[in-house]
C-alpha cells in the first residue's frame, strides 16, 4: 500500500503540474483535484517491468468543467511512438483503437472515451500495445482495481467546484 501511495503521489506531481487536493487512493488508482486549472482526474501508474522505458507511463481520466470535458481518457506511454504506431487498447474482451503521437495516446472521440470508461468499470486489467520509434511492439499493463471509484471521486470533486 505504501508503494501505491508513493507512486500515485509522484504521478500527481508529474501530471502536468502539482495537484492541489487529493480526493483519495482507491486500489491502484488515485483521484485528484487541481483548483488552479480547474480540473480533476483519476490516475494510475503502469505496472513495472524490465522492458526499456522512455517515459514513466500512466493512465488517466480527466474532467475539465470549464471546457465541458467530462471523462477524457489519456495515456502516457512507456516509449516514444513511431510515426505509424498502431495503438491498441484491450480491456477485458474489448479492443479499442487509439490516436496518439510522441509518448501519448487518447481515445479517438468522446464516444470512445465513454466506451473505454464503461469497459474499465467491468474489467480487472487493461493493456495498451503500440509500435515504438525503433519499430518494436511494446505493451503497457494496468490494474483496474479502484479505477471506477477513482473516476467517480474525480467527477464528484469537480462537480462540487461548480
């Protein structure tokens, strides 16, 4: 548990600036509110592995009330992407194509954001596979333990700020 709290705290600092308010840690996921932006988000670190990493990977679901964005899925990948990365997200038995570049990936639209969040609530794990800038396939893996609760906490955290 201590490792999870440390990891979530470090991710909060890195995404993209320091979070102001912790809304809680739920399983492998944390929820935060940054009133300066304002925004709220649920976030989790990818599972550790021995493969090469260019970045510290994480998955997040963000809410920006002033922008009318509610539940945008974002992934910071472990490697720099190729120009044709073939990004694929797998959650349970469902597969989603993602858009992305550099070291980041997103759902292809609001409908896919919603479908991904729904799948995250029903599954225990998710993986993202892509092609890196050296032409190698790689996979980032996540536990979804606590994801639904963290997403809900982020929604409530921003709803209370309206």
